[in-house]
C-alpha cells in the first residue's frame, strides 16, 4: 500500500545549505532596528545620488500641511 501524506508538505533545504547559519544565529526574522540600520545608509545614498533631497523636503512639507502643522 502506498503511503499517504497528510497536511502540507514542507520543503527541506539542500544538505550543503543545511548547516550554513552565520555565527550560530537562529533562523527567523531579524530585529527591526537591525533592519533599519541596514536600510538607512542605502536610502541616504540613493537620495544623494539621484537628487532626492528636494523631493523629500517637498513631500515632507506636503504631509505636514495635511496634518496641519
């Protein structure tokens, strides 16, 4: 008799990737502050490269006007 799978099938990592956790870090999500620290330098660099400072100031002023400040 054939075996029957019950429930959702779980994907397994390939054996060569199974033990690749950096510095013993647990699998899962990272802390939001760490994610923010990773993203902010990239965002500032993109703003500087593409001249987005004026657009950022204009958008901030528009939001402040909508709030009423």
